[in-house]
């Protein structure tokens, strides 16, 4: 079976960390780049995970997409795995038996269709003992806006290729020179997966921690007008969404 490594970058992800580490427990290695300004229990949670390691990240002026993607690309080049999954803490690839699926595949890139999922009025509270796919299945067919209007991200990639993510990881530099698989994999995006305080606060801090470089270049601009009232209103508007998977 192929060796699979997960790359991810976290800041104060103590709430999502157990869900993420449990979901990706099938991976041979999970490499977590942790912002040194993290002050919650993120580190201790990772340290208890047998297939995960921590690497410190420094952002001198708040979160900077350019610094982040440079570190991600460096980690990709350093990877000794056969396949790399590059995801945020709230992104879950749902393709079952991924090791078996990737065996003998020769493509460079697999796009993942990330459905933006919300808490439906019928949903129960999140439960770490339950699979990700069983807990949040309702949302909008328009999975992700902004740069990623197609609703897909280049997340699952063959190691050792000439792959270089662009800031935000929504695109790969010179992707037309790579072989992209026809299969689009299923995934879910949990940025709005619940109406509890951890999710609301996580969304709010995305605006607060933007570096001057991010603001100047327009990186992560979807955070610019985020307010608690807007978040709550959005969550309420999606309580009756259709099932997307």
C-alpha cells in the first residue's frame, strides 16, 4: 500500500483537533505546523496522537498566507511519502479506503469537492466517537466561494512531483503542466459545521489575525467583513439546507 502523509497548519485548534486526528488516523504520518502563538491545548492533543508530529510556525505580523504557503511547499518537498494530503483543520477528505484507492494511481493531483456543511435542525451535537461524514451532511451545493468558485481544491497530490501551491492552497502553480485525475474526490468543509461558540470564535479570529501583507495583497479577503451577527445569521439561514452527500 502507498504511504500517505497529511500536512496541516493550526492555530488554537483544540476543539477541531480530536475530530481531525481521529478522521485522518489512517495516515502513516500527520505533520502539523503549529503557530507558536497558540495558547490552547492544541499541542498536548497532538502529542497524544501516535502518528502525528509538531513543527513550530512563526508569523511575525499575524497570519500571513505567503509565509504559510512557503512552509507548506517546503514540507511537501521534504515528504518521504508516496501521497500527500494538504488540508486545513476544518477540511475532511471523505473518500473511503484512501490507501487502496491511491494504489497504482499515477496522476499528479486529485481535486477534492469540499461541500460547505452546516448544522441542520435535525442534527445532534458533534460527537468525537462518530465518523465525520455521518454528523454533518447538509449544506449548499456551492461549496466554497471566492477564489474557489468551482468548489474544489487540489488537496491529494502525488509526492515528488513539481507541485507548488499558491497562497490559500486553492490553486497549484502551473497546474496545466501536471496530470489532474478525472476523479473528483468527496470532502466536507467544517468552517460552519456548528452554531457553538468554538466555531463562531474560530471564524472571528480569522479576521483579527490578518497580517499587513495579507491585507495589502487581498489574501484571505473572505474574512474582511466577518462579524458575529453575520455568522449567526448565516448559520440560521442554513438550518434547513438540503442533503449534499
